[in-house]
C-alpha cells in the first residue's frame, strides 16, 4: 500500500520535470482560456436569444445571439489549433528529461552499489516512460479543455443568475470532492498493477535466460505456469482497477443530473419565480450540452489515464528519487580466500519471490564446488553475489571481507566469473588472453594455450598477434569459450566461477578444462549444466526452492531424494523422468 509520501512522489516528479517548461505551459493555459469562451457565453447567449429575441417576436436578435455564439465556436477551433505546438513543447522534452534521469540514476546505482541493473529497469525504460509520455499528452489534450469548459460554464451561470448558481454549484463541487478522494484508492490499485507488470518482466527474463535448461529438462510446463501465473495476476489487478473506476458513474450523476433535477424542481418554487424562460432554458441546455460532456470526459480521463499516469510516475519516482549511497570501501583487505555465506537471500524487487533464500555455505581455499539446481533457482545470481555484482540480504565474505565493500579493481583480483556468453573483444589473441593478467609470462601463456586446446586457433589466426574481430564473430562458440577459459586460467584471482562457461565444449573438453582449473591454486565453483561436472567436484551444492543441500556426491545420494532421482536419470535407470525443472542436466 502506498504511503502518503509515495502517493505524491510521482506528481512531485512530474512538477519538477515540467518546471523548466513554464513558458510553454503558460502559453498553453492562455490558449485554453480562449478555447473555453463558448462555454462561458453559452448560457447567456441562449437566454438572451430567447428572452430578447424569439420570445419577443424579434427573430433577428435571436439569430444574432446565436451567430455570436457560432463565432466563439470558430475562435475556439482556431485556439485549439494554436495549442498543439505548445503541447509538444511540454510533452516531448518531459519524455527526454525523464529518460535521461532514469538512465542516470539506474546506472549510477548499479555502478556505486555493485549491482547490475534490474530487469524491471527495462520495463521502466521501454514501457513506463513511454506510457508516461502518452498519458501526459492525452491528459493535456483531453482534460485541459474540459476543465476549462466546466469553470467557464460555472462563471457563465453565475453571470446569468446567482440563484441558478446556488442550485448547480453545491452538487457539482461535491461530486468533484468525492472523485478527488476516490483517486487515492484507484491509484493504489493501478500501482499494484504496475508492480505486477514489473514482476512479469522479472520472471520472463529469468525464464528466457534459462531457456536451454528448461527445454533440456522438459520443464516448459512449469516455466509457462510461473510466467502465466504472473501474467494472470497482472490481468486480475488491472480488472480490479477497472471495477474500482465505477465511482465515475456516481460522480457524473451527482455533478450533473442532480443539478438538472434541482433546477426543474426549483423552477416550481419561489426561487424559480425570478427566472425567465430564457434563463432556465439557458441553464438547462448549458448543463446538458456543456457541463455534462465536460464532466464525463474529465472524470473518465482522470479516472483512467490520470490514475495510470500517477501510478507510473510513482514507480518511476521510487527509482529517480531514492538516494544513492556508495558502500564504504573496507579498510581491511581479504586475508586468504576462504568463502563464507550466511543466511543469504536475494530477490529482484521487493515484491518478487526470492530466487535465493536462507543459503549458508563455507568454502575453504582450494575447494572445488559444483552448483546444480532448477533453472531460475538462483545459481547465476549466487555467482554474481559472490563476485560483488549483486548485493543480497545476508552475509558473504571473502577472506573475512564482503565483496561489496572492496574497490572494484580489488574484487577482480579475488574473483573471476566466466559466464556462458563468452566475452571476446576486438584485438589480438594475446591481448584477449592477458586481459585479466597483463603480467603473465610467456611460459604461462603457452601452458594456457595448450591446456585449453587453442593451438589450432593460434595457427589459424597467424599466431598470438593474430587479430580477433569485434565480438569474435568469426570464431566458433567453442573457440570463444576456450579463449575465455584460458583468460580466466591466467587470472591471479584465487576464486574462479564458471557459470555454465563450458556449455559449448564437448564432454571431454569440458572435463579437461575443469581438471585444469581444479589443479590451479585457489577455489573453483562450477555452475553445472552436466551432472558429470558435479561428479568431478569435491562438494556439490544442490539449490532447490524448498531447501538447499551441500555435501559430497555420496552424502547427497543418502540425504536427498531429488539428487537420487537426478543421478538415476543421468545413468538412464529411472523409471520415469525426474520432476520438471529439477536440475540443469544435458544428457
């Protein structure tokens, strides 16, 4: 539920972003006042056309008043045309400045807090900012002239007859007050729908990132259920917000229909004796032709587009207005490279289900750990947290120091992460190999080339000085992974994390690569995509939604039915496939 500060935060953001465009806004309001002239004179012109013209047998005077009203309509059309340049001068710079602000805040927070930008940031950039621009434009195009028309019509009724205003104004103001109070509830509901939309983006991103694992294990149904459930929840919240918008019917009835009935009743009393036929007709027609459509449009647009705009702005304000604080660099340096994890939890947003929950782990320097588990259970997230790229709830220390408290360059000296998508940059083969350790000696380089079977690549490109193009697109997937693995092997970091970094290698090449890393001084963590990788590890961490298990292969066989199912499936002895999405395994 929104706090009062959060409720007004989005509108404060809007005001701050529109403040530099005061000149365009003033011009837009001035032309809007000209647009409302027909509403101002409608009741008066109608009353005068009847009382002084048609009812007195002077049709020319009656037609003269109606002609004057038609001229105001022409003036209104010309004024409407003049509003569009000023409207564009308000809306388009608003979209540009909001985009710059959101990108700046998101990237600053990611850089200063040691986190990669969240998937919800993509939804904010691609959907919410464009929605804010379109909604603001729609509000200014639609609500602006209707509000001016209502105000002008009220002024016109006051000039026509103060007693008529006494009948019309109280229910009209009351309806607007009721609507204003109802906007708070509507805004909460729409904000919940926007949060649900971001949750859909997080789940879809997780599913797409693990698509290979999902297909390999036949877990399409579970993935579809998770994402589909989030989509259905989003749709349910949007339907609830639409139902809450039924307050608009009450507002229109109270604001226009009640005054209309009040005028007809009052006309039969002493109050109505002072009204001429033209005044009563002018007031009634003004309500029906001017006030009713304007009130319906205002309530409908504000109750729909206005609430959506407020909800989107509230979400954007949480990102743009929240303070950014850089973690204070630790004065201590890690002593050794022992890895300790205590009660670690991580979720992509405050409303998202944690992908890592309550994990505790101790790894002494020199350990070899394999991490297995279902797609989306948090294997890659755990790797990023250890590497200082994400910050979860709980404690993660390397040598007694949290990665987030260390300067970035020092973190790279302790942890090297190789993801599935190999990073190869434009330059020579030697520059790619030395990226993490510029001081590697020629014998070390030759050992790495031989260990990861890069001799054919070196020969094909004309030696270590051979050029690799942008992104290494001329290399095969296995060549790019082998080059990335060799680079990590040369790194001085005592902790190496292979996040499915051997997925394009053959089983024999994968075994050779992991054996080379296990013989290298330091700790090896493998996010496994084959259970054979788990069998080579000294310890296995099995991540599951309900509980995490850590132990040797034999210990997990004794304590975990899930792991026994996986092992049987790997060896082809299971009577049926393991439950969907239980682990990452390519047979």
